[in-house]
C-alpha cells in the first residue's frame, strides 16, 4: 500500500470513528432522559443505568453504521476537495477511481466489522438490554411463546392457545383455554372460533365448553356467544416483539430453515435477509455519495456545507425505501431476497456510473 492510499484510509477511519462517537453520545443522551424516570420509579441504581447504556452501544453502532460509512466517505472526500488536494492529485494524472478506492476499501472494512458485530456481539448485548428493560424495569416477564402462527401462554393452573393477527388489537381467532387440578387432570376445555376482550370481559363466539364430570367423562356445551371470566387479560400475554434482534446471523438463518408455517417462514427469511442488507447498505450509499459531492461542488461551488445535508437526505430516503420493501416482504407481497438487494443494486449501479462519469 503506497503513501497516498494509507493517508486517505487513515483519514477515513479518523472520520468514521468521530462520527460513531458523536452518534453514540447523542443517542445515549436522548435515551437516558427518556428512560431515567422508569429506572428511578423502580428504585434501580445508577450502576444498572450505566450497564444498560454500555450494553446499548453495539446496537447503536449497528443502527448508525450505514450512515456513518456514507458520511465518513463524504467528509474524507470533501476535505480533500476543499483543501485542493483532490485537484492536485488529478493534475498529477491520478484517476479519480484510484483516489476513491481507499475510501471504498475503508467502507468494506467497516461493513465487515458491522457483520462481525451482528454475529458475535449484538445477540448477547440485545438480550441483556431487553432483560433489564422488560424484567427489571417494567416488571414484565414473558410466560408465553409463539410457534407456527399461534401464541401459547401458561398460567398457574391453566393454558391458553390462540392466534393474534394484530398484537395491537384484543382479537383472538381460534381461541382455546384449558385448566387442570392439583393432580394435573383436565377439568375444563374451552374452544371457540373467535374471542375478544372488551370492557374487562372475555367474549367467545361459536365455540364449545367441556367440563370434567368424572374420570374420562365430560359434559359438552355448545354456544354461539358467551362471556367468560378468565384470570388473565391480554396484558398478561406478553411476548417480546423483537426476538429476531437477539439472534445472530447464523441463528436467523437456522430459524428460517426450521419454520413450518408459510407466514412465519416468509417473516423469518425477511428478517435474515433484512439484517444482512441493512448492514451492507452503507456501501452503495458510499458509492453514490462520493460523485454527488463533486456534482454539488461543481454546480453550487460548495462542498461539505451542502454535501453533508444532501448525504443525510439520501440516507433517509434509502432508509425509507428499505423499510417499505422489508414491510412488503414480511407480508408476502414481494420475495424477501428481492426486497433485500433491490435498493443496493439500484443505488450501487447509479453511484458506480456517476463515479465513472466524474472520472472522465
């Protein structure tokens, strides 16, 4: 590696380190003021608050990774242009692609670091922060699981099973409830096509109730609509929504392979491809951001003062498109793999074309 490449690469890593530290500080400051009241209400120590904040750093790094790669490349290129170093290098006959190559290589190294973080570090830290926030601060312990399109929840002496298409609504298709005695003999079994919770009451429709009248003897009652006083409410059916964040890339892949229900399989593959595509999003953004800096400078005579806001706007637009495609993939409207790579291909090819055009 010659002196020029080492110099540009060093500047890139200095800038990306500064950006990561800045974003981490801003994120932790906002998160601290949002959640400190919750910690204090539960009487938690500042040591736990500090531990929660430190464990949140890998998540922040992964979330801000793509935009930091983009901004680090733009700032590095912009400083070279602002100090006329870029003009001097091009006057010496060095093509633009050779000047940009160390920056792109730095983006690749940063992306590999983010992938390693997602595989080896993030699953452990996210599970710890979720445990601290849900269990120790909010007092919510997950007593249920989600498998093959259905939720399963165990109480003290009873068991629930149901579907719940929209977790924000208290509507439960294909609801079942069973209870047992101290000898673990089944005492009651309730099943219905539809269940809902409203005004403190469970209402079941089109179902039946079976009561144990003796050993292997049950009384069955069929009903169209009936109210029940079950012990639990929908608030008790707590299952962490972001379980996929606690899985490594390999675990996400294995989880997708073992899903049986079509809907769950689609969501699992979308989570796997989506996690990888998000980490890789920084490279195509970097490819597009570098020529855009030169275009902004040539048209308006300003580099960093305008290129940085333009780059941030570019990142947010790509973020929005990426999020929309991921939502469509999880609902089955488009294949998960297509949703994961379409933004990268479009933005990367456009950036590569503009970079070659600027080099002519």
